[in-house]
């Protein structure tokens, strides 16, 4: 069951019996707070300016290297790069031959640059490794879901409701589905419309 979310609500989730907040689209029924919280914890929100990339050779999987024009810097103005070198990926035949790979979340200033990046690098080979790229997702902050103020000033998770059209379940993300509006932007290489 999809929950329709109201954009722009910056406060915590409403409690039981509240007259505001998320709506299930049912006729006059208010959603159950506990089920909403559980549902939202499993939602991922596609971010139009965020690129998630896997298959990065460990010698280039560093923020200062990846921001260069040779790599992500060629696609547009970068806001942030966050690399993951600890959960190294080794499963394909090529990776077993060449060793582990890392991943990165790359935030661009403009969504058009993120799309350009995905189209340019998805399936390319960098340092002998095939790179895969797609739009990145984020989730709701646990503090937001608990109805309390987030105390982490560097929290990268959502603290307000996202547009329902940008929301996917974990299963939809794993299946390679993408909201229709992203498909309309031109994201067609490895995605299927939801």
C-alpha cells in the first residue's frame, strides 16, 4: 500500500488521531501512526541530483581523486562526494580477477549534471573496472520518524515528507525501477519505469 505524502511538512510525524499528515487515500480514514512509521522506514526517495556509483577501483575511491575532471568533475559542479571503501564489492568474475571495488555517492549542484554523469559513466571502464551508475536514494531520518528533532547537524537523511512520486520501496529500488518523472528526464540506460 502506497502512502500519499504531503510535501513541505517539516515537523515530525503526527500522532494517532491527528487531523494532519500522511494520508492513505482511504475514505476519511486517518492512518495508523505506528504503521506509517514502519512503512516510511522502508521507503527510499530518489534524489535527482545524487548519483550512486559502484565498481570503483580502490586506488581511485577517494573523494579528492573522484572530484577531478578525469572522473566526476567532468559532469558538472560537485557539492559533495562520499566514498565507501569498507563494504568492498567482490562478486563478479572481473572483480575477482582485479580485486575489490568501492562505491560513492556524488551530489551535484544541478539535477541535469547528475543525469549527464549517469549517462556518461554507466557501463564505462575506469582503471580496469566496469563502473555502474544510477540515481541515488535517501531515506527518512530515524529522529524524524520518531517525531523528535534530529540533533545531527550533518545528517543526510530526510526531515520532511517527499513527493510520493519520488518514493520507492527497497524492493522497487532493487528491481531497478525508477519514478516516471526521472524516466521523462532521459534516464533510460539501466532503469525501468515504475
